């Protein structure tokens, strides 16, 4: 048995329990989890904003050591250091053939079996097909990619979601060309990676918008050329002044809030695109001035997980990190043992952390 944090009631603290992780079967990988970051998506599910089944083990932004592989897995081996993501790819469906792995509609063995069992024999939900708030996790082979052993575990964990989502929204979903004017709304764990992505893309200006003055200041460390308070009466005018009067070519909304999404169009230039990265709770709709969008030739794009491809994008991000072009270590606010996961979650919900990370000091199967 291994220890895990189990969600048993929506909005309630997680409970540390002993569970059994069954696997891996063909095509799957068993991971000794070394670190798992706290993502707002986990919190949304834990609080019941997106429904889901209970009890469940969540956690999907992780890194660890391969403990075992199922038949057919050849791209990683026992002992490899790997980054783990919720992105799965069957490799055969229409969307995978188009390299849109985040929209994969294939079926996986883990959809047909129950890999997590509580100490009393009850079936536990396999949260986001990952369940990494635990000492071990079993995932589809497409969810893992080998990484260098020199990357610190907390930093490596961020590659699987926060970094690939923010950077990928810029480089993959929007394909921002050099010289563009970019606005990023929200400077949390995903937003600061969108800032990094805009800098990597060679944007002429990278404008960070956040209501928190500390986050605005911090944004300047991650590629922002300017920082603006979106609640200021002249916020739109400030953005226009910083973009030679025309407005932003791309606005990335990284917070799942209706007002943030609706206000993003006010910053857009003609021909610009609003890219929705942060996800709201189920049932939330936004009002859009369709006449203005049509007359100004503007667009609205959705970006799930940065349109990421685990086997392609994470190695690219690792290379950028090794070259000193991408910050990872600086993204980690604090690390916590599993026993303090509820404190770590509370800080993220309060907005006082970029990324809090749960670390597991003792290997589950004796592998360092």
C-alpha cells in the first residue's frame, strides 16, 4: 500500500489514507511519484465546480521515477526520471493525427478498469486519469516522457501542466509571431508561463495585467515588459499607449473568471485574438460583442493545456531550461510533505503562491 490524499466530499479537506495502486497493464507506466504540484484544476474538481465522482485521488502535474512498465512500453524504462501530464494520446484518432493530442478521443485501458483501491476495498476515482497526490501513480504511457536526472523534482513536476499550458498557449495555440504586442491577464502559475512564452516568441511588448501589485512586480521577472492594474480606470488606455496606440495582437486570459474574459476584448487590436486559457466553473457563460469582433476581424481561441504534446513539447521545454531561456526553479513557491497538502492548497486558493508542490521524500519501491 501507498499513502495518498483522497477527496471524499466536495469542498472538504483531503484525507491522507493508505491505498493500493494496481498496475501497470499493457501500455501503462507505474511511477514512484517524487513531486506533484497543486494546480487550480485540481482545486476546482476538489471543490465540485466541475462535478466528478467521489472518493477520488487527484493530482496531475507530477514527476517521478519509473517503477514498472506494461507490455508495449518502450520509450521509458524502469529507473528513468519522467515528467507526468494528464495529456493522453492514442496516436490513431483524427485529433492525434492532426497533432491535437489534448482533444484525443481514443479509448485507454485505464478507462475500463479501476486502478486505485482504498484500504477497505472500495474503488477510488482516478482523478484526471493521473491520481498523483499519492506515493505511486499509474498512467497511460503517452502521459510520461523521460527527462534529465539533473532537474530538481519540484521544478520537473511543473513541466506537466503549468509550464506546458502557459508557454504552449503562446507558442502552439496562438503561434505568436515575433514583433507582436501581447497582453497576459492573470500572473499566477499559468500566467507567468504565458509571459515566458511571449518573451520566447520575440514579442515586441509583453504586458502583464493583475490586480495584485506583488504579482505585477513578479511578472517583470518572467518576461513582462510592463505591468498594469486591470481595475485602473485607464487600463485600456495604458495598454494602447504601450502598443503604439493599436492595442494587443494577442490577449491571453489565464484566470477562469467571467469578468476577465469579457474585459479582454477591450485590449485587442483589429485582427487580434483573445486566447482563453483559464477555465471557469461549469455553466459560466460570457457576453461578447459579436458586431465589434466581426467588424474588427478579431478572433477568440480556446487553449487546453497549451495544445501540448507530451513527447514533443516537454523535451523542448527541458532544452530551453537547460539553455537558461526558461525559468522553472523560480516558479516554485514552497514545497510541502503530503501530510500538509491541505495547507498547500489553501495558499494556492488564497492566491499567495505561484506553485506549491507536494514532495515525497521516501521512494515507494526503493528506487531513488
